C-alpha cells in the first residue's frame, strides 16, 4: 500500500523539462533548422512510467537535434527545474506518508525525510541518465558516441555506468 501511494503521487505530478533548460546553442540551431520542439519528445521519454518504443522512437526520430540535450542530461543529470520539482514532490509525498502512518501504524515509512528524498532523487537522476544514454546510442553518430565515452569516465553509480557501457557497445556495433 505504501509503495502504491508513493507511485501514484510520483506519477500524478511528474516534473517536465522546460524549454529554458536547453543549452542556448541547441535552441538556436533547432530554431534555425526546423521548427521542431525537441523538448516535448525528450520530456515524454524521461517521464514515462510504462514506456513503449513509441516514446524512445520519437526521440530517436529527432536525430542530431536531440543529441546536445540528451548529452547534457547524461553529463549533468536532469535539469535543475525538473530536479527541484521532483524534490518538492518527494517532500510532499513523505509528509503524506507520515500522515497516513498515524492512522495506519503497521506500514512504517522506512526512512527519515532526508534519506527518503536522497534515495528517490538518486533513482530519478540515474533513470534520466540511463534513458539519455539509451537514446544517444539509438541516434548514433560521433557526437552521441563522444557523450557516451565521456560519461563512461564520470563518477556515476555502478548501474548507470553499466548501462552506459552497454549503450557504447551497441553504438560501436556495426548495423547489418
């Protein structure tokens, strides 16, 4: 029950990436080349919970236009605005769970507020980085490969590093 309440709360108000979070060069080059909203498909891919190939394919379809944005997410994690929105959501969910705990003493919240937020923020960061890596490897190209290679050397969680390693293997494997 506790996990269900948390999952529903997280999905109902999942933060979105803001256009203002795009690197200036990406906004300018995207606007000059084509009037494509690069952030909408990337946002959908980053926040989907029961993802299908549709979300990933929409990002891959953007091709090189998406690479700088995905590379930035892979390198730096989710945009500050999205991270702050997630942090606020987690704090609100923690308060709701503690309130629920008062009338339902059996399912205890297993962490204090700081630990709770850290656990889920770390997972949020990892999920965004792994999805950025996956999209970059599907898009391919030298810029995507460079972002993946740089991320492989970064001090990231083991599961994220393994995912990046896997995506590097895919991008380096010749397509039939």
